[in-house]
């Protein structure tokens, strides 16, 4: 699986990129047919503390599964997004 990471309007640290890559690659345990994954980190201009937006899109045969979370940290966003995608992958496998 090819993992692409983008950070909009800031430079993401190598630690954050490694963390996201490791978490997304673990999704292959639930479904082997994942073609690629795109992770996008961005900052929301809201004044509250939960201004970090994480969006993960998985390309699977015939479909794209997407999860987007807004949290206090990008790490928390990656965790929650991966959990949501795991559920989506399980439903996707049941349909196939």
C-alpha cells in the first residue's frame, strides 16, 4: 500500500508522519486489498483548542473510504480516523 501524507499550511514533523504511516499500514490487517492511502493534516482557523483536522482516504477496489476527525492533537485524529476506517473496511468486506 502506498501512503501519501500532506500537511496544509504547516510543516509536519517526521515523528507525526511516521506515526500516521504506521497506523494506516495496520489497516491492511483488516483488508488486504487497500490500494493506497492519503493522509491530510490541516489547521482549522477556529479559536478553540480542537483546531487540528485529520483526513484519511483509503482507495479500495471500486470505492474510496474516507474518515475526517477534528481533535486537539493530530495523533488523536489519526487514531480516531483509523478506528472509523477499520469499521468501514469491515462493512466493505461484508458487502463483497
